[in-house]
DNA sequence: ATTTAATGGTGTAATTTTCACACCTTATAT
DNA sequence: ATATAAGGTGTGAAAATTACACCATTAAAT
């Protein structure tokens, strides 16, 4: 009894899908690899899980080491377990995603030498990625799109204070379709979890829009278990 | 380059959540373990993934070996990666689920000696399960409950021909709440994917109900990408 | 033959949600 | 002053959701 099992180092990995929103465009965080295989290719930030850390912890550590971003609220979306997905051997990987404010984050600066650099790339016109990362991206992006319809995940991508037009632009970028302005505003406001601020937009050469905040407390009260958090 | 990685045997596993519906009750498939650790305990059917098989393939094989059930349409729902979830070492497990017709299946008969037997147990009053299987169960069951609201997963649990009352009973069992009979029928029929049969229920000591079939072809046509398959 | 027990089967009105659609207002730059 | 660019607003039609109660049918029991 109590015999020891082998270690998981080098056979189990994490890949991260980090979405940001900037200049009306949805972006994904990629790294330029500095290691074989796929040296110099663009890839999702990802690396091996260590023996003594939980998978969730590994996701945080790996993202930090490859991009300099820390403590993002990442969640699992799928585990990829095909036999030949890694050229050097059998590696199972679990995909995590997070939606974040690009400008709320410090600059991208890989800590580990496995990444040459980290960049934000539009989700449109993605180049071919290393390994099966294109498939991982498509899988995760699809799930997030569907989730947007019943969970308030979009607010994580916006600055703390935002206008309704920015919010709508974000929904349109994720869903990849135009929405009706009046209906969108009516619906968003009807939920009751947007807090209207006195403050207005500044530095625009047109009528300044009201700013809003996402009120997470109100959201939790209103929806509790309904929206399937 | 092209160095070989270690193998994944004994560090990566599958656990299966197989739901069935019988006598108005939702059931879960459990095995009685025949091996330490947790010998003699009830557990979810689960075992280690082999080096040369995909994770999806492993799920099919393992379920078959432990319960005798084959080729169920299982899907992943979450990967559990805490460091101390297995007493003998570091094991990461991926949870799969399926919803099936209990009576449409051959009898339960473990092939491998790792399971003494396999049984159907009500999802209510579950005993303490081996490992962190209670947590895995709760996680998966919660997801299925939510999924029921936008995907026609319930039909997999019923016999091919079923009455609307049976279908409603199943929804009530999964959602754990009473539904209005007229509204339920109206809504189900309005989808247009239920095919009314000429045949009626037999062997009941009250008015025989019409039988229906779930028409998967019509379903796909109607909903295509809408319901987030 | 009659009664009983159990489920089958049906419709309507009120409410809520969704959707389609167009114009005036405001702030700034010139 | 005027041109520009986005801000901000309401209504009516259609669809979906909800609440709600009674008679019909069958087999078994008497």
C-alpha cells in the first residue's frame, strides 16, 4: 500500500486564453516562443504543471512567468488529451481563459526565457499558432461567446468606468454582429446592476457620455444562482 | 531536441458521471471498489489513462472495464487538479458525464477486477464516496442541471418512446422542482422536435398516454447553432 | 353495473420580454 | 455659425412566459 506514483512533470500542461479589449477590437494574448519545438512561433501562453502545485495554481504561475500578468481570474474551459498533440511525447493540456482590461495591467514582460515576448493580437486574422493552439483558441472562444449571453463576463474587459457605447462595442466585437442601440441600452439598464456615475467621459470632441460601473454586489443579489455562475 | 518525455501512466485519470432515470428517480452509476485505497467504498467509475490512448478513448475504455457499459456519448465537464486529491500521489483527473437509458443497456458487469460490482444509486442520499468523488459529482450535476435549460439532453435518459408525463417527471427530477403540466407540454411541443406516434402506452391501469419520440434530425435543423451544442 | 383511483389531456387571459425602428441634443473644432 | 460625431431617448407589434381548473379515459375493486 501507499506506493508512490510517478510524477506529472512534463506530461501535463496549461494553456491560457487571455482576452483583452482595445480600440474597439477584441484581442488575445500570445507569446513568441523562444524554445523548440515551434521556436519563434506565436503560441498561447502555456507550460508544464509542476508536481507540487495544483492545476489552478500552475495556471497563475505559468501565465505570470510567460507574460508578467498576475492573479487573473482564470477559469478552466476544456482539457485536450489527444495522443499526438505534442511532438515530443504525450502531453495533456488544460485550457484556461480570462477576460481582462488591457490598460489596467502592467506592461507585458516575460519573466522566463521560454518566451521572447508577449503581445496582444486581434482575434481576427490570427496566424497559425504552435501545437494545436489554434484549435484550443477556437474551442475557448466559442465557449466564451456562448457564455456572454447569460453571464456578465464582458465587464472584466472594460475599464472600471465605461460608457454604454463602449459596452455595446464590446458585445458586438465578441458576438461579431451589430446590435440595436436603444434595445441594448434598455436591456442592460433593466438588469439593475449598472451604477450610473455623476462623472462623464472626458477628452472627447463630441458630447460626453455618462459613465457607468458594473456593480458586482447588486449583480450577485439579483442573480444569485440564476445565471449559472 | 526531440528528447522523450516521461509517460503519463498512473498520474492522469478519468472519472465518469453516468446518469440514468428509473422509476421517476434520477440515478447515478457507482462502483464498489475492489482495490486500495478506499477498498469496498462506493466511487465513481474511474481509472488511469494509458500512455497510448487519447483521453476521450480512455474514458470509453475505463467505463467499459468497470461497468460493462460501452460507447456512451460522454463529454468532459471539468478537470480536477488539486495536489492532494489522491492519497498515493499526484493524480489529475478529468470528469466526463453521460446521460443514458438504464433499461436500454445491458446489465452491469465489471470486466476488470478493480470493481466488485456496479450499481445504480439515487442521486439523493448519496453516501460518502471515495477520494473527492462527492465534489466531482456535485460539480458535474450542477453543470448538467444548468445545461438542461438550453439543451435537449433529457431525451438521452428516456426510452426511445416516452410520454409527456415521463418527460416532465424527468425534468422535475433533474431540476428538483415542480413544473406546470400545461405550460410544460405547450412549450415542449412548440419546439417541434417531438414526433407524436400513433402508438400508445400499454399495461397501465389508467388512460393510456400518447407516446412521443425525440426527432434528432428535426432538432438539428431547427436549432443548428442556437442552443449552443 | 357502479364506483374509485390514477393519470391524460386541454385553453385563455394577463404579463413580460423582445424586437424593429428615427430623430433631436450636446460638445467640440473650425 | 456651422460642421461633425456621438449621446440619448419611446412606442407599438409580436412573441414568450406565466398562472390557473376541469373533464376524459382506463382498469381495478366493489
